C-alpha cells in the first residue's frame, strides 16, 4: 500500500511540474516567444529600398525614415550603404 501511495504522489508531482513549466513566470517568457520568429527577418522589397534611398538623398532624416518603414536607424544606414555599393 505504501508503494502505491508513493507512486500516485510521484505521478501528481510530475503532472504539477509539467503544468508549472508550461506557465511562464511573470510573463517574461511569453513576451519573448510571442515576438521571436524562426529564421531571418524579411527585409524591404527592392521597390521600398529604392524609395528609401531616394527619400534619404532628398534630405529626409534617417530617424523619420526608420520609423515610417519600421526599421532601426542602423538598418536604414545598411540599406543606404548597400545601394551606394551596387551603383
């Protein structure tokens, strides 16, 4: 009877542990998995990259362009460097 009780208590403990691992503590893990995507992120299409380069050449601030295209400023600069290198 004691062995059966230990077996049942062990099964409940294992079940409870599996439930606790599925629930993130404080929502920290939920935020990470909700926004992380597998593989490389999609970039701008060539049409938008050309538009970005034209607007930057016209004198628009890079930070404004980064906000409108939902990119970081560094990514905007990378697109601009790539466009100058291919010319």
